[in-house]
């Protein structure tokens, strides 16, 4: 499979789910760390509606699935990551 096809499939997966972790992307597409970095760069550069969430994964930040704008995340007690949408101005 060409890398451009992986980018397209990862984008489709993100569009369907609204968010995805980097670990899931590594498993889904059998990527090593360098390939994952290339995938992240490809997605973030070509899709301004996708945003990195504190290095844990990607989230769709605009469009039909998320009309609220940017995502704000905070680590809570026990290592739980809580994310909230900030309303767009």
C-alpha cells in the first residue's frame, strides 16, 4: 500500500470517529515510530481541521462532527485525560 493511501485511510477513519489515538494508528496501519511521525505530519499539514491533542492522538476540530472549535485537554488525577471543546468565536 502506498503511503498516500494510508494517509487517506487514516483521514477517513478520523472523519468517521472524530478522534483517534496514535497507538491505534500504529496498530491499524502497522507503522513504526518514523512512519507514525510522517503520518501525523501528513495529516496535520493537509487537513487544518485536524488537531494534535497533547501528543496522545488526533481530533477533528471543525466541520459537522465538531462545530465547537479547538480542543482543550487537561490531565486529571490518575492520569485520565479530559478534553473539552472551546467554542469558536
